[in-house]
């Protein structure tokens, strides 16, 4: 099971922010080459708008890495996009009861 799997199944916002914070801390510790800008990995996280902003910034970073043909950076950013994107989707789903009720009806 990956962190994205756990985030996708999280039952509340607190679990998601805890998992996303743990991921950001591990990235900050393990990113010896500085592949992700500090503004993306800084803590604390401050809500859905902040997570969305980081996701958008990661997409921009991925696009720049692709243009520069930097495979290592592209892979690293793609992983971060997957994790942050999953958190953003789950937070959005939890924040909107109408989305939850439509999913149960199907």
C-alpha cells in the first residue's frame, strides 16, 4: 500500500494533513539535490487552497523539468504530484457532502 492509497482512504481532513505533512517532511529530508522548491515543501500546510496552490506549482515545475529533459527531477515531481493531487481530491471530496451523497447513490 502506498501513501496515495492511504490518503485516498483517509476518513477525515486531520488524517490527510497528517499524512501529507509526513510526506513533505520525508521529501525535505531526502531531497539532497534540492529538486523541489522550498515553497512547495514548507510546513505547515494551511488548508485546501494551500494544497491546491502547491499542486499547481508542482505541475509548473514538472513542465519546466520536462523542457529541460531532466528525468530524475521529472520522476521526483511526478511522485509529489500524485501524492499532493490525491490529497487535494480527497480533501475536496470530504469538504463537499453533495459529492459524497452522489457517489453513494451510484
